[in-house]
């Protein structure tokens, strides 16, 4: 996932990771590169980044104020539309890094061998 963090860090200053779970490496790497990172999940997660308990199905929009990118790593496919909807509501770009074999209708990016889908705020 290091290339994903590099891709994000080169383009965004304030980001939100949705459903961080126990895999905090990308968010913490982004923070170490000077990116302002917030992370959310439906349960408490131990991380060094700013963290909120939030449900993507019914998000508290005030948490995401100023976010330029919403991203999620290996979310379940049933949450793809909710993640994209949040991005649209807050006028942010969106990246979903799915599990191998999961398909989205976004623009597929291959950045240094890592595949993920990207939607620009103008076409979510």
C-alpha cells in the first residue's frame, strides 16, 4: 500500500480514511508525510491519526469538513456507494482500493503496481 500513500500524499493535503479497521499503516504514513488525516470506523481503533467513530451509511458530515479526498482500503462492496455518496456530499475526490476481484465503475488506476478506483469530485 505504500504506492497508494505516495499517490495520495502527492495530491492532497486533508484526507479521510473510511473503515480504517486494524490496518492503520496508510493513514499513519500519510500523517508522517505531512498530510492531515482523519480516520473513521464503526468501532474504536487505536491509531495516531485523528479518529472518529462514524457510520458511513449515516455519516456525521461535520467530521469531514475541509476533506479533499475520501478513501477506503478493501471495504465490503455493499459500502462502495455510501463511500462515494459521502464524497459527493462533501465535494471531495474518492478512492476505493477494493479486494482483488471486486469491481467498481470508477476510473481504474494502476500506480506503481497498486490498483485502485478514483472518482474526481466533478464526476461522482
